C-alpha cells in the first residue's frame, strides 16, 4: 500500500510538470499588425518542426527583419482551429482531424504541408484486462479530445476487429482527457486504455505500467498515419511570398530534424523549459521520438479516409474535403 501511495505522489508531481508542458490552456505573445505572422502550435514532440523552426530562427530568417513573429500555443486541435477562425493564428501545426472538421463547416483553411507521421499509439492500463485490440469490447478508452486525430485513428483501428464506439451503436466507450492526465487515470483504473500521441504513450508505459497494444507503425494507417500537418488561413495565403517563406522555413526545420535528431530533441526540451520553467525527461523524449517520422509529405488518401470516419462518427455532415489540401506552394 505504501509503495502505491509513493508511486501516486511521484506520478502527480510528474504530471504537474507535463501538464504545464502540454499547455493546459493557451499561451501567446501580444502584438498584431499587418507586418505580423501569427504562428500556432502545441508545445509537444509531434510539433517538433515548428519548435525547431522557431528555435533555429528559420522562420525569422525567411520572413526577414520587417516581419514580427507572434506565437500562440494551445492544448488541442479544437482550440487551434478556433484561434485560426478568429484570426489569432495565421499558420501553424495541428492535427488533420480538427482541421478537416472545421474545413467542412467553414472552408477558409488549407492543409499546405505534412509535418509528422505516426507519433500515436494505443496503450492498455495494467488492470484493464486488455491484451489485444479485440479486448476493447466493452472497455473505456481515453482520447485527447472528441474529434481529435487520435479519436479518428482509434475508430480506424476498431474497424479491423469489427468494433464501434458507443455513440455509433457499439460497445467501446470514449473518454476525453488531456494526455497529461491519462497516467493518473491509469493509476486510478478509471480507463482501460488510451489512444494518445507521444511522448504520452511512452510515459504511460514507463510511469503507469501501461502495456503497448499497437505501436506507431501498427496503429490505424501505420507509418502513413498523418499526425500533424501545416494549416494556414486563406487570408494568410493571399500573401504568397510570406506563405512560401513559411514553408521554406518549415522544410529547413524538417531537414534539420532528419539530419540531427538528438540536437532537435534537445531543442524541444529547451523550448518547453523556456515556456514552462519545467524540464522534460531526455530519455523519454528520445524513446518517444523513435515512434514518429518528421516529413513534409501528405498522404491524401489517408486524409480523405479520416474525413469519411469523422462523418460516420457524426462529427461532420459531409466528407467532401475537396480543396482542403493545397500543396502547390510546397511543391
């Protein structure tokens, strides 16, 4: 019993650090004018391209000294898209799930590049009785937020074993929870599994006795699973020079990460410490980094299947996303 309480206390303390890293709400700078580019992202590993681009000065280098960069961090894709809708974000990285959900309702945003594939896993809690995907029948699974990319990926995986979620007449219950809170849910036996992005999947294994059910190259579309993309508003894209400059900086960041993975991870750790005052674990970051692929490529078929699944789930009325993907500037 004593050991359990010690573990719980340690976990809570750790989660205090990680919750801060995940950006429990929003954080932004506060200038806005015609010469400002507002870049949005999540302060976590799957947004490594944006973080490296900022840390290495690639965005400022490509924009030039006349442009002021304003940054805004959010904790989930819904908040990102709301900020883009209200013009608090011009361009940045977000999951394709929230992006296409908002696009169907308000087609004034574009997917202009890939950023990260993979980076998400399915992990079972120690006492949940789940040892394979089919065991999720009648179980409760944590996801970051309803309609998130990990939500859609889980639904794709469930199709393989003829399971559905409860809101679609099935038996698998979804439980929305911030990734940083999932380890506590595991310790409390409040959920049986979690579909989550990195580094939270690795943390569930190392800190909460979680069992990996589907690794990043097996979950949903495997290595083609699009986790993070670059999204931009139509208004921002009117300035093709700025948009091209952003993408050039993004490509520089991707190439740097591919060629210097350890240094890139150090930049993520530094960036999050600068934002929050807390330092994430280097070994956990390195382990989580092995579960993703940084890329500018986009698998358009996967994005369309995500839209199909979102419609089936009732998140959107239409799966028509023609016009969402525009890779012309990237190419």
